[in-house]
C-alpha cells in the first residue's frame, strides 16, 4: 500500500525507483529524498475524452507525475483525506475529489450520467456538478478528498441508494448510476442540491459520501 494516513487531512506516500504516483496539482505538502514532480501532459492518461472531462469539471491543469525515491506528504485545502484500497476492482471518483493514486492503476474518464441518457447530461449541467468522473481499476491505493469526513453506504439489490450529487465522492462494485430530478423544470432553476437532483445508485457495492454539500 503506497498511502498511509497520517491524520484526517494528510497522507504519506512512499515513492520507489521504477514506480510512479499521480497527484492533483498543489497536493504536495512536503517530501524527503530524491523525488521529482512533472506535469502529466497526456491529459490524465485518458486522451481526448479525459481532457473534455477536465474542462467540463472546470479543471484546467493536468495531474502531476511523482517519481524517484523518497517519501511524499499529500493534502489539499485542509480537506479530509480518505484512503481506498483496490484489489482488482474499479473505483469511480468525482474528479475534483481525487487527491492522488498509484500508477499501477489503470485510469480513464467516464461520464457519470451515462446510464441516465441525455436528460442526465442536462441535469448534470444544471446542478453544477462535473459530468465526467475518473475510473481507477486494478491493484493499488487511492487518496480522495472530502468536506467533513467520509462515510460508506452499502448498496444492495434490495436497497438502492440516492445521493445528493454535491455530496457524492466515489463508488465501487457492480453498480448502475442514474441522474434524476424530483422537481419540474421551473422548480429546478437556481437549485443544485439533492432536494432537486439525485444520483441513484443500484446494484451491489459501496458509495462514499462526504458529510457536507460544499464543493471542492
């Protein structure tokens, strides 16, 4: 495991020769050893679609590639940091909440509302959320950020979970997602919280939810 939680707002990562980490720009707090930080100009490893995702999510900077030999301390904005370990499964993370991850993980950018059709896309725009999220697959660890801490909610076939899109952090498992609204178009104007918009997750898995609707 590359990441170790130091406290609720900081993680420590070990960097070894021949291995690499990826982190959000500005996430490095301190480091020791011979470590280099280089902008990842490939656009989050995901090509053109990844670049579109960053633009929709108001992300105009690439990730940083971290290499060398040493120890790096990561954190950002005083936000709560949670480490999630993957053992061959896929984790979907809201783009703005991704702090750092191991280079052993296969990364791509996906549309969070892809199972919600065109209406899901429009609703995502109205709610002010990023339409694209990052998927990380394989064996390795991921550090994500949140406001006020993170709690895990199990998703079962008998009990789908509905989450305020602004409180959504990440999810994994055999899960389908759908963006929906409980209000009419006239009522939606000026509303971006879960009272108007809901992200419905069904199937089997876990969703990570932050204890605040505040955006990062």
